[in-house]
């Protein structure tokens, strides 16, 4: 299980201005596994990055997309936390270790 927590801290974000961003939550069935491409065809809910907005979701079950925050301010803030159970933590550790390993070069018969 992976619980994602996003807390937006943007006092100058104005939905009436030229500001954009936030997070799209795709309305898929959380009891089934959906690919990102099929989920993008489903209805979505956009969460705006207003100040004091908290988004909690199970990131492995809820298909979501983080959108870049833009507007007249040059600084945008959010706090992102992930809570992982033991299985998710082990998977993450294996993936991080695999990313650190240098890529193996294919064997060549030219020698």
C-alpha cells in the first residue's frame, strides 16, 4: 500500500487569473488495475493548488497526474509525503538499487 499526501501552500494562486496546475484524479474503478492510457479516457476531477489544500489517495489504485503549477508568481509550494507498507518499501528498495547498477553492455563476438 502506498498512501500519497500532497499539501498545497500557495497563497497567491488565483483561479480567476492566468494560474494553472494542481492534480488530475481520474475516476476509474479503484478495485481494478487501470493503465494510464485507458484511465485518461475516463472522467477526471482537477484539484487546484489552493493554499491549505490537502489531497490524500492510494497512489497504486487511484490513477492521477500532477500538473505543473504556473501563473504570475515565480514560486509555488507543496509538501509531498508517501507512506509505504513493508511490501511497497521492499519494491521501492529493489527498484532504487537496480537504478544505481551500471547498465550491462551487450556481449560482442568481434574479439
